[in-house]
């Protein structure tokens, strides 16, 4: 090569071919997306008629801090990006959506650049939405974020982008973890906010780069919050083409060494090794390997999009199982309290004895003896001390009294939803039945939620 050409190449880095991205994520297909509106209406109907009454009656939200809104039931799959600062999370989103060198691109740099939780979603034109407006719009799935306070809402931002991939999925970019920063300095409960997004994410990308493999307290806390979500986690070793092969092998080993104590599962999580940005791979690196790894990751993402309805129904069913267990436990606490009370008893002392040592009264064992309850689904005993600290036992009714002539019994309805209605709904998708035959006339799905901030 002649020197002038070398200078020209150095000044203008060549961009990578994006055809594999478009074909794997099916961005060029004209086929309309499946219309699951009927299934979603039916799902909303089941939730409101069979699950929510029991949830409200036994104040489940105060135990788990997880209230399901209509916006959440109808929302698209969510992909969450977590990891230390400046590992390439924002660059990866720019690359997947082809936003580089456009007005839409997320700001990136070597210093910590993302201080907000940024939600990238679909819209007809480029638009930025303030956090306070997002939280006020009950048609979106972000209204429960209001509980984290105004300081947090100022650190929440939404960006609408007219992109085909965002018609089927929503990305969430998070502030990078800075190990020497205390939670209080952020001005809002960072870990609680992360937990809210983790609980709702369909796919969680935990991104590292070769220079930031040290695991501090904040990252350790994050992995503790990811417990039980291992199937959704994908670990990404980004900027892999910045290292020679031998170095890359050492870094890969060091990453596993750092993460081994944090991910306590028999099967290690999938680690993708590549460079997720638009520039060509560095010469003399394993380009073929990096490209194959990238395609595997895109296939993973596509799988989540394809299975969105199945995942949604499974999520609602799992929620219903937890609500049912909670109701059975509160019922058992109440029954035990009534059995132990006499005319001369001090109610507060009697109940304190039950809450302090539920095993003495076989509270949890009696629930395990019932069908369809796994010991792994039982909540923490300590959680009920706090729960009954703010909810007096006398404010609840027994399950046997939660029945009406017209509406039936709460417990029977939620059990019917868990064992029949939700599995049948799942089957209607799997068997390829037309998903849009369930109309509002049949399901009585009600009107669309309103945005109380939008001007008429």
C-alpha cells in the first residue's frame, strides 16, 4: 500500500458491514408483526377478575413491592444493559440500532457519560420524554416508578426513535457502576431502581470490558439482586478486538474468576466475546470468532422477541402463584391467631408470639402440605414480621369469607387462572390459533388507560 492511502484509512475508520444484523433480527421483512391484541385483552381480563382481587385484599404489593399495571401487561419485551462505567453499553445500543453519526445517537465517551436511566422505545419521530411525564402516563409500563421520588424521575429519560427493531423491543441503558460512589450520593435508591428494572427485564446484558474486571461492593450487590434471574442474564466481554489472542484468553479467565463467587449456579452463564460498535475489527484479531459470537447474541435477542407472549403469560402466572401463596399464608396466620385467642388473651402478645416463631405453629409447613406449593416459592419468614408490622392481622379476612354469590370465591378464581385459564391461553398461541379472535365484546377488556398529563 502507498503511504497516502494509509493516512486516508487512519483518518477515516471503515465501518463494519451490517447485513448480518438486519438478517438475524429480521429488520427487512415486510411481514406484519403478529397481532396478539386479543390475547393481551384476555390476559388483562384474567388478571383483573381472578388475580387482582386477592392481591388487593391481602396487600401483596406491600410484601413484594410489585404491582402489575395494564401498561406492564401490554408492554414490549425489555432488554436491560448493566455494568461498570464506560464499558460500551451506550455504544452497543447505538450499534444495534444503527444510530451512530445520526441526531438520535446516545452520548458516549471514555469518562462516565450516562448518569440517567435511559429508555429507548419506538415512536413515529425522534422525541425526548421527561421522566415525570413517563411516570404519569399509565398507558406506559413505567408509572410505578413514581414511588422512587422526584430526584429519581429527574434521572429518568425516554427517547422515542422511529426504528423497526424498537417496534418489537424496548432498550434500557443504565448509569455505569462506579465502585467508589455511595448510593446516597446519587440522591435516589439506585439498587431499588435497578431491582425494579431487573424484575421486569426479559433479557439482561451485563457488559464488561478488558480494563474493568474488578468486582467491588456495588457490582457484588447487583449480582445479588440478579439471583433467580440467571436464565435471563447474558455476560458480554466487550472491546475484545483491543487485545491480542493470548491477552484475551487471560482476560476471559480473569472475568470468570471474578464472577464465580457471585453467580452461584451449576451451569455458568453464557459469555459473549466481541466488540459491539460499528468500526471494523482491529487487524490480526479473531474476526470470524467475534462475528459468530455477535450473531449468537442477536439470535438470543430475536428469541426473546419471538417468545414475548409466552414469556408474558408465564410471568403473570408466576405472579399469580406468589399472590396465592401469600394469601394462604396470611389466612393461616389469621386462623392460628383466632384459634389461640381467648376472652382473657392480650391480642398483641398472642400475635407477636406467632410472628416471632411461625414454625412453632406450623404456619409454613401447613402451606407446603397443600398442593401446587413448592418450598422454593415460599417467601422469607422475616418478611412477614415487617409485613404485619404495618398491616395488623385483624385488618384481614379469612379466605373462606372472601366469597360472594355473584363473584364466586377469590381463592377458587385464582386457582382456576393458574391451573386452567393461563395454560389454555398459552396453548392457544402454541397451537397457532388465530390470536386476534378474542375481541373486547367477549373479554370485556374496558377502555384504554389515559395519560393524565396529555392535553385534550
